[in-house]
């Protein structure tokens, strides 16, 4: 049972570089989410998608973009990375019943 | 706007002692409430959830939580701590009528340490 797969698991990135974090789910969930986790702040929603072809902004969307070309994939792109984007990024999905979100293992990103 | 406050960023208990992790929320509508656990270098795992059914919710690993509307609280408890309970715990709230599916709002987290 794969659930949600994120790649890479960790990355060190030079400031100013472009980076795409990958997220794939095999549960056929309509909704998907990207969160960032920072010490003392919990998890904050970056972007979400209710269904393929639609996306929405979360609490901290600036500097990030997403796309949802199909049900399974929900990549997160940093167009020009900055050190404040150093964080652990979690992808999640939920079904139409909306009562549980399933999380990936996370991507640890360090921007230097 | 919804928000979640977890009192105490760090809680330390002895093995066998009661675990109490506090969570208060604010929401303009009856919310859905969740507790997630995160073990080191792992993703989040659902412990339990409240979705407007029974106010006392039982979860995995012996944890339970009680929804108290009058106190806007959803505290997590376990009668007897085990060493394996050491982890970070997150309380979260969502608005079931937001139209945005499960846009969870998380608290800052509480790190639970269990010592012999």
C-alpha cells in the first residue's frame, strides 16, 4: 500500500534556483494539499486542490505554485527559492467524505 | 477565522502516568476536530477525530479525546503513558462547510516526552 509518495525525501538548494517537489497518491482522492512544517508553527497550508483541474491558495501561498493536471499528481514548485522557504513540506490527500487527511512522509528542503 | 491553540509546546510524563495534551479551538461553525501524531522523521498519522457524533472519541493506541463545546476544547488523554508514545502531537480543526474539503488548520504542536 503506497498511499502518498513524495520526492525527493530531502534536498539542499541554492537560493534563486527553481525546484519542484513531487507528490503522487494512489487512493483516487479528489482533494490534495501542500503544507509546510516549521518549528513552533505547526503545519501551515500552502495550496490545495479540490479536484483535478482546480487549485486554491492556502494560508502561506507566496513564492509557491501548484498544478493539478490529473487526480494522482500534485507538484509544488518554488520558482526562485529563498532561505525562508527552508522547511519540511508535507503533501496530503482526502476523499469526498472529508473526514481524514492522509499525509506523505515529507520532503526536507534546505535553501542556502 | 478558525484557529487552534495547544497549551504547552513540551510535556514530560513518567511511564505509566496520565497523559493530558490540551487543545482549544475557535470556529464560527461546529467544527471537525482531529489529533495527529508525528514520530521522528515521519509524516502525520491520524489518532482520532470528532465529526459531530459522540463527544467522547476513542482513537488508536489507547488515546481518547472529549469535545466540549462550552469550553471550545478537545483535549487528548491516555490513562497510562508508554515509552512508545513519545512523539509530537498536533491538534487540528476544519470547517465541514467550507467547500474546501479538509483544509486543516493545525496547532503549533506539543512534544511529548516519556521517561522511565
